[in-house]
C-alpha cells in the first residue's frame, strides 16, 4: 500500500528517517551500543585481523561508506568488494577474517554464493540484512538486521541508510569490545550523532524536496550527469550516479573529486551538470578547500554545478549554480544526509521524464541468479 504517495519509492524516501531510527531502536543505551544478537562474539571480535565487506549494487556503496568508520573506530583493516568479483579471485581467507555481507533482500545470489565461499574457506561470516529469515542470514554465523521495513521499489533507498546505520553500530560495538583507545565519552558522542540523524534527514526532506524537484524538472532533457565526492562523499557520488542510471536511464558517473584532474575533467563541456558533495570544512579545512577548487576548475570549463554542502558553508556560493543544504553533522555521518538529496533528485528526474520509478526497466528487486 502506497499510503497516499505517488509511488512506493516516494513513500520509502520519506521513510528514510524512520529506517535509521528503527535500526537504532533498542540498540543504544546510556550512550552505549548494545547489540544482543552479537552476544558471545567478543572473542571473535577481539581476534579478528581483517574485515571484508561483500555486497552488490547499492548495498556495496553502503559498505564503502562503512569502511571509513569501521577503520577509524576499530583500527581493523577493511576491504569492500563486489560479491561476484570476490569469489572468483582466490581471496586470502582465514579464521582471522570476518566477512560482512550486506543485502536488503538477503537473497541476492551473487552475495549468497560469496558468503558460502567465505565460510567454506574458514572465514567467519556476519550478515547485515533487512529481511527476517532470508537465506543469506541463515547461511551466516551472525546477523544484524536492519529495520528499514519492507522495501518495495526496485531501487534501494531507505535500506541504504539503514545499512550504513547498522555498519556504524557494528563498528562502535567492535571498537568497544577491543577496548580500543576510545573512551566511553567518545562512544557516546558517536551514539548521540547517530541518534540525531533521523531528525536531520527529516529536515532535508522538509526544506529541500521541492527545490530539488524543480531542479529535476528543469533538467528533464539532460543526457549525462556527473557526481563528485571525496572521502565519505565518494561512495555517495557513486550511489547518486547509480540511482540516476537505474531510475532515469541517464548516463551518470560518480568520481572521487581528487581524481578529476587525472581524467574525468576531459568530460566537462559547457552545460554539463555536475553534482559535488562538499565535505565539511570542520572535517578538514584542506580537503574542503580542494573540493571548492575542483568546483572552480569545472565551473571555469562551463559545468553547471549543483553543490551539496552543509548549512553555513558560504565558500561554495560564488562558484555553484545551486546549493542544496544539509544540516551540520560530524564528518563520518554526513553520508547519511548527503545521499538524501540525491535519492530525491533521481526519483524526481525519472518522474519528470514520465517513467515508472518503482519498476525501472530491466531491473529486479532481488536478483536470484548469478
Ligand atoms: C539489485 C537491486 O539488483 O540488487 C539493487 O536492483 C540492490 O537495488 C542490489 O542494491 C542488491 O540487492 P540486495 O537485496 O542484496 O541488497
């Protein structure tokens, strides 16, 4: 039931705040992360020397976001790999390897086969999944469910923010078990940040949705859109491009902003729309300055720049054609906010083109063949 919304996807994007809140529910107490499903796994988390995240599509981008937080908090090296690539390359696996799979459906065959492969070769497996009792969690040693609620639209939206939330909870849990040099206060600071995310997403939906829809309307004839991001904004650029391909059938590519001068800048010609996810200057003044200078470079070549920047960041104003605002958050948490305008944009552009956003051509919600 669409509950009065024009599409399941519109409904599901509006549920992004709840997807995060429900994934957190019952898992934070007095500033600490509590995940009862992981009771009895302390020894494994203490001894693990490496984490490999495997997934496909949007779920793999959630994994790429999670890598930054997991490495920062746990100091365990994290690799993120597409499930179908992982199992055909003779990966190095041992009992010190924890393979974390991410899947909304829990039925994606590529991911399932990779989990089985990892298990057979002695790795421990943990599944982050949105569907109770699905095959992938049943084949895994441990499960952390996301509680995004049923996702009907083929392209994943609310499950994506729930997956990042679950990865962050997992990261904070492992960090505490390992007694890493992070004090309890630091853990509670991160928990507070997580708990503030639903309200901040709701604010973006409230304040920016209409403007993004208007922007999409103006851009209905666009043939190609580029997305640039840096650090945690990089996987968000990839996700923004994927959503636009899936929903609006437009050529779209995401790049690491620092890579611009090593190739993609050749694509910039007058009128080329480019979304740029601008990192907070509070994260790193240097990184912020570099992204702003990337904006200047593409603008000088005629690009039409749509910046996604935190409230109060005025440095982008002289160079961007449009600035979409996200509330302030600690840098690691910005992806949970920056992705929201991109989900709205892809949906709005597909709608402006008269396309069915819930059932894009050639795609299936859960791909149960390899
Ligand atoms: C795809 C879906 O084919 O499978 C994507 O269209 C999704 O939206 C991907 O990200 C992975 O699916 P799952 O269920 O494993 O998260």
